[in-house]
DNA sequence: GGCGATTTGTACGTATGTATT
DNA sequence: CAATACATACGTACAAATCGC
């Protein structure tokens, strides 16, 4: 898990990371809150730019919700908790 | 015109640039195609990141259309020309 | 209400890849 | 093939927001 995106793939790194995170979300690995952006960049060995781009994709798919100064959360879990 | 965004403003630089470009578009200054991203960064004295963020805002407002490897265009003009 | 720790947001500049003409 | 232009990727620094104490 958390494999560094392959630069040889025709798929952009930010999409590879997005897919990897989406799988982990579907597998309920994070339960509620995702690790911090900085921590995820270290896990995936990618740049901050790439990681944020990936999370933006996840937001577009409505898989996560991000709150400035707080964190990024699994949307389904937030909904299940009745917080939205 | 093309003033460097003020760092003292509470408005983020990318929004200041977006507003400036929107005004120029409304004033029909570009007619059809916007200057290249690199040229605009020099005009506005901002970073590539800031300028691309600004153009992304304009795309969200449907003021412009961007085509990879070709350029960024005034959407109304493209429409008027019957190209979309 | 302020303080400090944590986290996301913005801004910077550069290099390389991909698409179009 | 060459020139031009947008897209992706990189790493860093500082600002802004949130929360618990």
C-alpha cells in the first residue's frame, strides 16, 4: 500500500494517488479522517502539489470533505455520523 | 492595467488576477485569444501557480476555454464565431 | 479570550511531459 | 521536425483556520 506512483505509467501521478486513496477509502481503512496532507506526501513519496491534486479529485467525486485548518474526512462516514 | 496583485490585500493574489483578467475580457481587450500563461505571469508579476489558479477561476465562470497545447480563449468570442 | 499545536490554503519558481499547429 | 502552449510534477515557505487547553 501507499506505493509511489509510477512515472512510467501513462496515468498521471495525481490520478494514480487518487485511485490508491479511493481504494483505501472504499476499504474503510481511514474510518473517519484521512492522514494529513504532509503525511500522505511522505507515504506516497510524491510532491505536495501532486497529493493536493489527488485529493481535489476525491472531493470532485464526493468521496471526501476538506475543512481548512482541520482535516480531510471520509464523506460517507461524516454523513453516517449525522454531521452533514 | 496588469498591476501586480497586492500582498497586503485580504483578497488572494489568484483572485485579484482573476478579477483583473475578467475585467479585461469584459472590456473585449483580448478579442479572441488570451496571451500565453507565461506571458501573463510576466505581465502580472505573479507565479505560474497563481496565474493558472486565476485562469481556472475564469474557466469555472465560463469566461474562457482552455485547450491543451493551443491556448486560452474568450468563450463568448468562440461561441460568436460558431466554433462551439 | 489568548496560546500553541496541528492542518489546510496560498504563493513562489523551475523542470519536464504532452498536445497542437 | 520545430515552435508554441498548456499540463503535470517537484519542493519550500509562510499565511490562515481550527481546536483544545
